[in-house]
C-alpha cells in the first residue's frame, strides 16, 4: 500500500458526520434526562403517599396514647392583619391562590368559617384547643416583614423558610397560637366530599363549595396543616413523631406541609354547622390539596400535576 493510500484510509469524520453524531448523542442524553426526571417525580409522589399514611396513622396513634386527645397546635392555614386577633374582625383570609397577589398556599380548596362556642367545645373535647395563625403585623426575630409572605421567604437576608411561617417570631416565623373560642376562624374544606371519603354524597345533599354557606347541608370538614408547632412533633411526647414531613411539589415560597382533614359537623342549610358528637380525622391531603389517590396518579403516570 502506498503512503498516499495509507493517509487516505486514515482520514477522520467529515463535518457532516460529526454533526449527525453529536445530534444523536444529544437526543439520547435528553431522553435519558427526561426519563430520570420522570422517575424522580414518581419517587417523590410515592414518598408523599407514604407521608400521608404515616401522618394519618400518627394522629390516630397519638389520640389512643393520649387519653383520646389528638395533637394540638396545628397550622390554621389562615392569616390576619390585626395583631393577635383570631376572629372575623381580624380580616382573616384563607392563604390560598384565590387571594389576589398572594399564593403562599398552593391549596385553593379552603375557606374561613367562624366557630360557634359549641364547635370550639367539641374541638377542645378531642384535644384541639389551639391553632397557629399568621399575623402580618409581626416581624421574625432574625429579620424581615410578615406583610409580604413570599417576599419574606425569598429574601436572602433572613432565616425564614416556607414551611415555618406559622411559627412565632422567635422561631423565625409570623405566627401566634390562639386558644379557640366562639368567633375564631378555621379553614373549611371546599374540595368535595367524595374526593376525601371515596363515597358519593346522598341525593339531595347540597355540598359546601365555599360560596353557598346559606344553603349547604353536607358534612363539614376542617383543614389544618401538619406544621412544626404541632404537639405531634414533640419527640418527648407519648406518640410523638420525630420529624415534620415536607411536601416538595410546590414552589419554594409556598407552604410545604401536609394537611389534615377533620370531620367537625354538618352544615345546617342556614349558614351554620351542627357539631358532631366527636371530632375525628378523615384523611390527609398534600400541600396542594391533592388526595392520596390523586398523588398515586402521579406515581403511576396516569396523572401529571407536578
């Protein structure tokens, strides 16, 4: 073989061949990245379902071990702009995406409702005597302004994190604990009964959707957050859990805790709620208001809300 032929046989790829090869490699890498992201998302959804089950069981176990009392000091999911006022006069809002300019809460299926003395009484009978509320007039001990919750979280000048806003200023939050009584507001579930119980409502029942309080006759469910202030997470408490679960499928400046749904009574068709004999936990939903079955849809790929 001549020197000329040897050099010709050893020539490299043409520019076109190189471009085609790089394009194929990029496509394979992109597909692998998408597959990895999908696997990670499904793993997170599976973890969230496990958290829901653990919290549901944890609350029930706590009740058994503590003389029929559920954990106390859940996050109310509500805020006021009147210092330390947990009544309707405090201009409460449900911290959901329905509030203009405020999307701290990813869940939209809640509305505020004022307790009667009887409702506060049945909650107290089962151990829920206090809830944590956000107070926009407070300032975290580290630094910041609670009048702009998402701005406060996104600031690099303090130690505030999304899941802890219901803690007190000493805990770098914007919260205060309120002893529940007549007139105090709680968050009521508006996302439909069948979604959380699995059972359709009876014919003729008017479900509460947040706008029809005067005519609703369905079961009333209170929504509360499993935040770090809850006695469920006191490690030295009988039945206490050792860590506070975090829900990852929300923005970094949104509330990232799981939410407990408690049956507290029945809407009476005249704007009130007739209390149940004994309050009980029904289920746990995630920070966006999705049920366990809806999270399972994300896990098996039949539903994508991530």
